[in-house]
């Protein structure tokens, strides 16, 4: 799919679609068919343009994997419908805008076209993805807990992970450049043209921040750095050694507390406003450190969710009537690509 956040959408078959009788059915889930052309479309989306798909057997193996995921997602959609889980048009609009934001209109349409999709198809896939996410949150994520004992045990197994060699700053930025930005990615499509316009823009944004505006929202809407704007300006953790050449930034950071915003910083590439989201000091961070605990908790939550999700899907599949016709063809063909 277009972004990692949309990966699941690329594997959601639309249970509402009716199809002509000449479409070849490769699987059936409780009476709902999954068609060969759906599998082929998702299979092609997995291939890097210009790459070699490998032998017929390798290609067929990947198609079987894709089909298996489509079967699982169809089971999840049916269970979500039975549980009366739905999403609003506003939720779909928000997610589509988030997925589209790193691209220009032309790039986004091109990526949809390369996958054989139009905007309506894509919106339906996003809708179904959100439904599945809500189902997983309700049935799995909301029930997961991580104990203090589990956090302590994980810390002891991974002590070296929390030995930080130098100070790291977790930063976010709003960037404004005087020159035109060809890869602009902000939500307002706002690009300052020329030094005077750039100065006016950064001063206006700084004034809004001082009046209480949300930093991440302004970064998404107005920042001109195409790499960080879609994520609210988040630059991740930056080691102090990589900032030594930027004297104004280091001086600004030295006076900031976590959560505070710097004054306007002028550099050779334009203007920046920096927010200090966090700071990791060098040395062995103890298990009592809230950041360490939060990091371990999130890791353990993710591990448990993956395990429980796999078991949950298998349990639902045990109660579904599934026929995999492609698998039957492969067995009948003794492992050959008998799909013509």
C-alpha cells in the first residue's frame, strides 16, 4: 500500500462487492468469495517495480500467502459486522488525509493507479482497515496488561540496551525555507517564497505557538521540511554529537526544558523552531526511569498483542467455513503452478 500505516488496507477484500460470474474464485469464506484478480492485484502490489518475481513456484507461494491473509481479513470483517463495529465518514476522511499527506496530488493518484485503484476503492479499503483495527482494539488490545515484574524481567534480559553512550535529544521542528520546496508535504500546501515571506511566516507561527497553538498541528499544516512535517515535525532522538556543528541549536537546547519551544533559529537553509520532546542522559538508565518503563511496557504490549492477535484469528477461523481452491489446485498439481 501507499504507506506502512495502510499496509493492512492492501489486504482487505471488500465484502460488499458483487462480481461477474466469469471471475475465478480462489477461496470462499462462509459463502463470500475471494477472487483470483483480487489476489493478483495485491500480489503485484508486493513486488518492487522492475524486480524479478522469481520462479513460478516462488510466485505461487507468495500468492498463497496473500490469499491466506485475505481469508483472515474477511473473517475479521464478518466478525466485526456481527459485533456492530463501524466507522464514520469523518474517520475515513481523517485517515485518507493522513495517508495522502506525504505526497503531492499527482504522486498520490499515480500510486493508486499503479495498484489498479481509484479513490473510491481506496476509501473502501481504508474503511475496512479501520473496522478491523477497532475490532482488534476491542477484543485484544484493551485486555492486555503488563506487570511490574514483567518489566523488571525484561530489563534484566536487556540491560545493555539501556546503557546510553551520549546525550540524545528527542526533537520536533517547524521549518520554513526562503526558496520554493519542490517536495512540499504540509497539509496546507503552504510554501514561503523569498526571504521576506519566510521571515513573516516563521514569526506568525512562533506567535501562534506562544498563544497556545499545538506544535504538532502547526508542523503538519505549515512546516516545509518534507521528511518531518507529516509526523508533526518529529525528528526522533538525535545524538548530541550530530549537533555540534549547529551552534545556535545547541545553545537553544541547553536552556530548554522538556516540553518547551525554542526561539526562532536562523540557519543557512532557513528558519527553524524546535520543541524538546525528551532528553536521554548518558549512562546506565535504571529500571525506575519512567522513560525506560514506558519503552519496555510498549515493547511487551506489542509482543503480547501480536501473539494474541494470531491466536484470536486462528480461533475465529476454527469456527468459519473456509475453502481454499487455490491450495486445492496446488496439491492436485503436485506443487506446480496449476493456476492457468
